[in-house]
C-alpha cells in the first residue's frame, strides 16, 4: 500500500473505515510530510498539535459509531478562511497578528464533517494574483519542474499554497477560493483537480473578501471523486451569508456514474486563442475525442462576448476590492503604523501594509468607481457581464456542459512575467467567464507538456448542476489516465 500521506481522500476514508490505520496515524503522516515540504513555502502557519488533537477526537467519535463525511481526513486550509484562534493573514502584512475569534462557515462545516486542520496555506496577497508571487510571506514553489532544469516554477494562484501542498502529497485535499480562476488555474499548473462551485453554493461568511460578487470557495484534490466528497462537506445554505443559496446539497459522489451517453458537450469557438500553444489545442481535441468515445455528443457553440470577459473582470474585481479593502486602516486589527495625525496613520498603515499588486488593483478600482468614470467603466463592465451570462444561458439551452482548456499555458518560472501585469492577467482568460456568470467549473489534469509539466481541461456546468459537471469530469479523468507525479513528493 502507498504511504499514508500519499493516499487520496476516498482511499484514506475506506482505510479508516476498515481499521487499517487510525485518524491519528494518518494525520501524523501528513504532519511529517508538512515538515518535509517546507522548501516549497506552501504554508504560512502550521498547526500540527491542533491537527493531532482533532484526529484523536475523530478516532473517539469513530469508536462510538459517529462518522462524518470527512471523518479523520487531514486538510490544508487557504489562509483566506478565518479560523478561530489561528493566525489568518490573507497573505498580507496588513493583517499581521490577526487571530479571528470566530470560524468561517466553510471550515466549520469541514470540522463538523470530521476533518482535521494541518495548517494555513500561503497565497497571493488578498487572493490577487495568478502565480503566488505576491504574498508577503514569499513565493510558493510548484513541486513540478521542467525536464532537464531545476528552475522553480509558480504553482499558479491565488490558491498556490493549497495546490502545492496537495500536489506534493502533504495533504490529501485543501480548500481554495476562486475569484477569476484561483482554484482551477493552480490545479492545472500542479496536476490536480480544482473545483469552483456555483456562486452561492458555499458560504462566503468568514472568508476574507476580495471581490464579493465573484469569490467562491471550493476544493483542491488529486481526484474528481475526492473533490465530490469534499464539496459535499463544504457546501450548504448559510443564513449569515445573504448570497448563500438555500438549495439541497446533493451526494456528489453518487453522481460519478461514468455514464455520459447522450450528453451534449459544447465546444466554444471563442476559446481558440491566437498564439495558443499547440499542445493545449491538441489536448482539447483529445478531450473531445474521449467524451465522444464515451458516448457524449459534442456540439460547436458560440459564446460571442467571451473576448470582453477579461477586461470586464479587471474592472469589476478591482472595484469591489477597493471597497472591501477600505476596512484595513490600522484602527481595529492587524498592522498599525503610527502617524502624527489620523490621516497620516491611515496612509502609513496602508502604504506599508499592502503590496504592489494590491495597491495597483485598489487604485484601479477606486478610479473606475470615481465620479465621471463610474458609468464609463464600472456600469459598462456590469452590462458586459450580463451579456456574458446571457451567452452561457443560451448555450445551455442546447448543451449539458461545456469543455475548454483550463489555462493558456503550463506553469512558468517564478519571476518570468512579473514585469508585465497584463501578461500575468491573461492567465485567467479561460477561467474568468465562469466567475462573471456564477457558473460551476472544474479543472481535470489530462496531459503533460513535452517538457513534463501538467495541463488541465476545464468543464463548465449549468448553475447548481455540479453533478453533471462532475460526471463529465470523471469520464475525462478516466480517459486521460493521468498518473504522473511531480519531482518533489513529500518524504521521498
């Protein structure tokens, strides 16, 4: 049998049920692995004692026959989720020393399901970035390397710490958040499954806000089945979140029937970018063939406003960020830099506390919301967003799911695109439309590039139809047979 820290959630769950090992033994293996992945800088805060205490409590519950969906499974938590009594920084200097007196709804759901917390993972500051190089706590390294060289690569962002921890076999699963692709793109870069649920499926209460109309929590795992298990535990209506939708949470794992016969899969022509690497185009064609071989019907569709998604996103998201981040002023919590006057204290605290990318987006957001520009930029972006949603709504009248690439490239070297923010923003070109539309999306690892780096395929589903999306993703996963491992695996 594989080492305990290398087990998937489903396999670990079954082993715990059979009594092959205890939750404490499983968690001890992950704690040891967490120590060995420190060179990747995947964690901001490690909580091994808490993890072991939670594991022992899980073993006690199991002995009484009280078994949750994630009973005894150790997980890594993105440092955007508030965790009671544990430092929560959002990857930013401005939240130095912030220890929440409350638990986010998603993590509370996970603990009720029996999971244990290994620690808080590193991330792009306030989830702003596609590379995990904007964190105050330093870059996260991807456990993958290009064949023949040892340059450190980005793990994607903003959930790069969570992705690196799972890919390096430190944790069987981790939470992430996805505002413009921040679960799916790092999943593609690290050979994982990354799932963004429908907006409103998971509560946002207790998650540090970036762009409130776009942010959504989801899982990063090694298999589609694991994502289905984790999502079931994470999701649910929350009266504390006005955007949380009161709809039943299905048994997503039961949806993985492997049968996609007769399903209509849309192939949008607008996702064929000029200059897109041939390997990604080839993989997309392979994905089409795999689904057709399984009995699905592929249909060419058009999403004509896709080309406006990225510029609309980079108006809407910074505008909401500008409003959300106004609360960080040095008065109530986190960093405070003294000044001669209150205004000077505000300026000094925000100037020192925020990094360059956060300042850039706050300034863009403040500009597009200012008098004289609100209609020209922000309101126009909102109208474009409505058109993008209309495109998807019309497409889903004729198809059951949509297949696209996840990202326009494989992982790139740390520092490679830092001088060009626009080139960095283009990483989100295939993922942003689902966020603007509130639709669920999932990235499935499907191939390696010629130099040995993972690439993902994305499935987009109808709102609150994660079941069909997962079923299609499971068929893609089986057909791709992706079993490659990164160069860096914990403990090896």
